């Protein structure tokens, strides 16, 4: 049985919920009230997650508290097609890891700007936004050339991977941090594609995509 | 806003490849945000990025292929005209056709989407070398005013043998030898942002699906260098954005709309683009605009067709909103035609120009039902076809029951085919068998269901009777008659007071209320003028009407709150109308 | 009289919320922004509340502790705040659900709070679901005596009306706007159909286009933990946030010709007129400009 320690409005928690949803996995949720209860700072939670990070995923003997780690674990363990995490292909495994790292940079910039704007967290907001724009420029260029090559996703495969799931939340929520995506048209198209992945679930702040053409 | 009001009115705002179907591109020109979206029929729309209702950006709306559905309240806006075709909060009402988002003129050329913010501004697009194979580079957004970007681009060097050959406003052309090589356009997004749009000329594209990536990357690198230089020279700009002036709406739209339906009388000129046999004794007509776009027709709407012989007839629009820029009509040849259907069948030909009214919707389709039944008899299928296509497109549960003499008598079989399993055919049934079948169809009323009936008078009568027996409340049973077959009594005479106009008029024997009201100088829309279409409806404030129409249902008639001014009369000596 | 960046006398003289008492550590100074001014506030350990403009502690601002929040004013506020009598009923659970920053004007956020027609599209499968989209006629009045806008008999089909409801039901709402930047709604309680849960939004105008939205809950719910109830409201508010942040212009336009109302917007029309009548200029685009 999988248990997810979860907070609805957290972009990192949403990464885990997305992965569980697209993999079609059942799980039970434990609400950890990040705000206003600051439940992630409680002793019981710190024992699960020493850095007081959300989400935490438990299955049998495994307990993981870092979003990319949870994605790698879930895909490796529960995706028999190995398409979500193509760990057996060195080049693809490297690419996935690169974009997982990129998603952490997004969390530290676009994500931090969002926490600043929504919940008043202390951040150098100008620096966070500027860094987020730098990342979005890189992402847009990568995705635009991907479209020219007939590639829809972050990694060089015809199927989405956990890299797409990891990068999506902080991109799709960037405007809550005052980081507009108007200048990143290829990023905007990619967010529509991610929303159309089978099993996709939305979260507060993200609307689902409309129907695809027949 | 300084220095961004260029003389050229038309600017590129997107690459053709940016406007993919089922997506809304968010653009910007001269400080104004744009929602750019491609319908499934290929047409690219450029609209103000703002829903008229509560100002929500349409770039977060859903593009369903035919309409944009606003994310906030689900208002639907039609492809091409941006007319609102449906307001879910009031599912029984047809939205006023005049609720229309701001659209901008569009041209798709040279691999780019062009627009102008100015009204009626002739196309002053720059002429680009056209070898039929323009290749748009990746657009590069630069945080700098357009003039600075143009300055920096003069020394553009992609390492290819390109030299600056010509320059126009916000445009630079580079030639390779004597052949045109590259045009660079600078889109002035706002006071501090520009987009560099490059179009390569004369590129040999071997495979349409495999663009020359090396070339695209080469220019992308070079443009990134230009961007880095301009941005570092300028430093971070204060993104002091001035809000664009928003247009005010008409007085009519600013008011809370009344409960009654508005009617309109303006006429359109259309060309018969196609005429074809659409079923036994049924001619199909596709009417195309002479210029511009046709107003969107909501499902259930009809137009008045003014015929060359002077007749005016009403026909339902068969195609669904957002589906093509045409009105598709189906005209059955009536054996006792008084010049309407026979003229359309025998006289009107492809290429002819006809005058038609703007579409009116007096038979609006609710889209808040859990299940919708559409029951069609013969040519009565036409409005129901538009409804069925709309419901199918929105993924709403429905069935279309189509009664006809034979398979050949089914009209628009191509459209029926696309509706698939929701269509039930009932062929060759006599009166008794039809009634029995209606009993089966209408059995099992449940709240959340709605039924729409259209067909010959006796069939609608029968269906309404059966529906009542099956427990359908009258407000769930919607119907439209082709014509009013009743004998209209015009012998009485009475007084009509027009409350809002402060006028009292006398209606004489042989005269209709509509005629008397118009004679007194009060404008009043009308269409069929025989009590069937609902266009000339008026609210009754006081008095006891005699209805004589086939538009209102029994409950509406009993309430005495509305009349059809073309046929209704008064049992009381005086009738007070809200006119 | 000190000068402020906000020059709207009506708004300066209002009470404005600064923070939830439960989220304010006592005994030390905190800061926030109100009407573009930096405001410091504290809950002294010996009780009471203090607020002052940053750098001017010698000039205390008026304070009030009501409904679990600390309120202040930059001008001369009325003696008391509008009343929510239900708050004092002994069996109610009162809590602050959240304080969330939103990039929108306070009046736009109030209008969204008053609106039911968006439930099926924004709170899909929770507060509404297609095809149940109809907004039936409801009542609106502006009480001169209480100086507030009130909308009554607001009915809507809801798949999951609150943390305590499992099935769909038609719910009835009453809305009050007793303050230009505050609104209170009453909805049928899941626990007791004869009584109503109360949800209020108190908007702290950070500037003309930014607010901090303080959400107060006063509910009858014996079954759920506080955090479940709060979590439900936070999710709902999180769904409205991208709509509010995508409204343009961000200030509420008061000219009747700037946006198209429908009958479902009766309460918003009354609210806009009420603001115009008060002569409010902050957070709005006044008519005729």
C-alpha cells in the first residue's frame, strides 16, 4: 500500500500526485498542513522527513521525501513498460536526470516566487523571478526545437517521462509568482500536451485542457 | 507610450506554427494582449485577450475547435466573429447576438500571422519575397524597445553570406548574393518588449516534416547573441506598462438584459455557394458571405430568406456554431408551395445573391440537461440537426429521433452519419404507429431531461400530447412549428396601450397588433408573421389576450404574460403591452 | 493629518485586517503592507494589540481584534466593525482558513466571492458541475439602514458543498457585503439543515492591485479536523486564484459600459453601484474615466 503525505497547494506534492495518477496507482493520502498549521515542522513529520520537506511517500520498507526521488522510485517500481523512467537507456537516463535537476532549479526560482507572493515567504523576489525567466527561456528553446524535430516531450523519446511530470507543476503555476509565460509560446504548448497525458489530474491553480481534435 | 506607434499598421504577432489547433496562443502588440487561436477549419482568430463579461483572459480559455469557452463562466464565443453563442448561467436564453468580443483583422502569410489593431485599416503588410516556401525562424523575445532591436539587427551576422539589402519600417532584408535570403521583422510587443521574427527565403525543404534544423539553430544562436548584446547594453528595464484604453460597450450591453428575447431586423447579403439534393424533395443550400463573416447562428436559429419573387420565408440553420462560415439550409419542396420552396428549388441557382436576415434564435437549446431528446419529423430535422451536432461536439448526452417516410427522405444523411449512434431512424410509420413510437421514446420522464420537437403540426401535437401523458412538465417540452395551420380570427377590434412608448393605438378588424403598432411609429421585429416563429413576442402587462399562435406552450398561454403581436388579439377591450 | 499614498478618504477611514491572531506570535513585532504603507503590529504579551506605521511607533494606529483577526485603520474608523452574530454562537468552530496573497484588486475578489455562475467551471465537481449551470433568479437588496449589499435565495446544485458533504445537493446561499472589501456568505450546513455555515473573506488591500485574502470559517461540523476543513477552503480558494490573476483590468471598472452583465450578475451590479455611490476610488476604475 502506498501512502502519500501531501499538501494540496504544494507544487512538489503535485509532482507525486501526477506520477501516481498517470501510473494508475492507488494510494492513501495523509494531509500535512503546511500552512497555516506548519505541520511539516512537527516532530512526527521531521522523523519521516528530516529536512521537513513535503511530499513523503511510503511503500512497504521504503520511505522517500524528495519529489524527484519519489518519481524515480514510482516509475522504476510500478511502470512495467519502463517508459516513464527509461533507466536502462544511458542517454535517456541522463536526460531525465538533467531535467529532474532543472525542475529543482524551477522550484528554487518560480516556486519560491510563488510562495513569496501567496504565503509571504521571504525571498529575493526580483532575483527569483529573473532566474525563473532564464530557465523558461532555456526551456522554451529546447521545446521549440523539439517541435521541429517532432519531439513533444523534454527527453528524446516519443513518450512523456517523469522529467515532464517534474518540470510541469512549477511551470504551470509560475504566474502565481508573477512570472508570466506570455514570452514562452513553446512552453505554453507543452503545458497543454502534459495536460492531455492519459490519467492527468489537475490541482488548484491549474485548469485541465480542453478536448483534443477528433 | 513613446516611440512604439509605428506608421505601419499591420504587424506579425505569431508564427503560423505557433497557432496549433486546440490551443490558444497568448500574443501582444503595441501594449495590447491578444488571444490567437486556430479553429479546426484552419481559420486563425486574433481577438482581444479578454472576455467581455468579467475581463478574464481568453488565452486561458478552452479552444474546442469551433468556439472558445471562457474558463470563468463557460461563455462560448464563435470562430471568426467572436459572437457569444451560449451563456451557461441562463441556459434557456439565446444570448443577444450583439455580445461580441473584440476581433482584429487577420492575414496568414509568409509563415506568419499578421494583424492590425486599427479598424478598417487596409492591408499594408510589407511585401516579402515569396518563393512559396517561407521558413519562419524561432521567434526571439527581447526585453528592449523595437527601435533599439532594429538598430542592433543591422549588423546581424549568422556566419552565412548575408548582407543587409533593404530596410523598411521595423523590417530588414538580407540577401545572399542577389537572391533574397532572410527578412527580419520586429514586432513591437509593448514599450519595452519586442519579438524578432525571421523568415528565410529560398530554402530547399526536402521533407516538409523535417525542417533544416542546422539552419534554424544557426540563426537561433545568432539572434540569441543579438538579444544578449541589446539586453546587456540596456540593462534591466522598468516594465512600466501602461494599460491600453479599453473600448466601452454599447449602452444596450451595459444594462442587465430583459427577460424577453431581442429581435433584429438588419439584412445580410449572401451568395449561394452550393446547391445540392440533400434528400428526397429537399434541396440543400450553403450560403456564403459576400464579404467579411456571417453572424454566428446558435443551434435552433433561423434566418428569413428574401426570395427573388418577393416572398420571405424562414429556414432553420442546419450547421452548428463555429462550423464553417456558412449558413446551411434545407428546403423541402412543398406541393402547395405559394412561391417559397418552389422558387428556391426551381429558380435559385449557385452563384445567385440573396438577402437574408441575421439569424434569430427563438428555439434555443439548453445545455444544462442530463439527457436531451430531439424528435424530428421530415424536414423538421433541420434545427434539430444543428442541436444534435452541438450536443455531440460538447459531449452532452442526447438522442436524435428522426421520423421519415423512407431512408431517401432523410435529409442531410452525411451529417447524420457523423452523429453515429445517437441517431434513431423511424421510417414509414403511419399515424397510429408514429404515436405508439412516440410513446416509447417519451416514456420514462426524469428530471434533468429536456425534449425538443420539430416537424409537421399534427406530429408535434401528438408528441406534446404523449409527453404530457408520460409526465413531462410543459417547460421541459420545447417545440417549433413550421407554420401556423390554424385559422386566424382577425375580426375583433380593441385598444392596445404601449406602456413604455406612452401611446394608445386602436387595432381595427382585419388589422394585426403588429401592423397597428408599426403604424404608430413603434419599431417591432417580426419574421414569419403567422404566429409560429416567436420573433414579434411582446410582454403583456394588463388585459386578457387571445393567443392564436403555435409558439407559446399551454402554460405560457394560460399565464397571459406574452403574446405574438402578429396573430394574437384581445378578449378584454384594452391590452397593455410592455412596448 | 499624515499623508498617505492612498488618497481615498473612504478607504483610509475603513477598518482593514492585518493578520490572523492565531498566526501572530505574541511579544514581537511583525510587518505587513496596507494601502502601500509598511505597517508594524504586535500582540503584547499582556494582551491587546498595537499597530503603527513603520518608523513611527510614537503614533499608534487604532486597532480592533475581531473575528480572530487584528484590524487597523489609517484614518478615523467607525467605532465598531460590521457584525457577524453567528461568530459568537457557542457550538460553532471559528478558525482562520488561510491568508493568501493574490494579484488582483479587492473589489474584483469580492465580486468573485459573490458569484455562483462560475462554480461548474472553476470549482468543477466540487461546488458545481456541468451541465448543472443555471443560476435561477435570486433577490438582491441594498439595505440603507445597515449600509450593505445582500443577495438572498441564491441556489445552486453542488456535487460536494463542503468538507462534510458526500453527495450532491441543491444548496442555498445568502451573501452579505457589509464593507467595501469584506463579504460574508451563509450556506446550508451539512450537519444541521436548519442552520448555516458562515464563510467570510476579509481583503487587506496591499495596493490597488494586490490583496491578502483572509478567510474566516465559522462552521457547524463535528466530524472533521480543523485542518481538513481549512484544506477544503484553501483548495477552493486556490481554484479562484488563477481566474482572479487573469482578470484585466485588475481594478474593478465601475463604468456600466465596461463589462457585460447578465441576470446572474445582479449582486455584482448592485455592488458596483454601491461602491460608486460611496465614491470609492481605490482598487476601482471610477465611472467616467
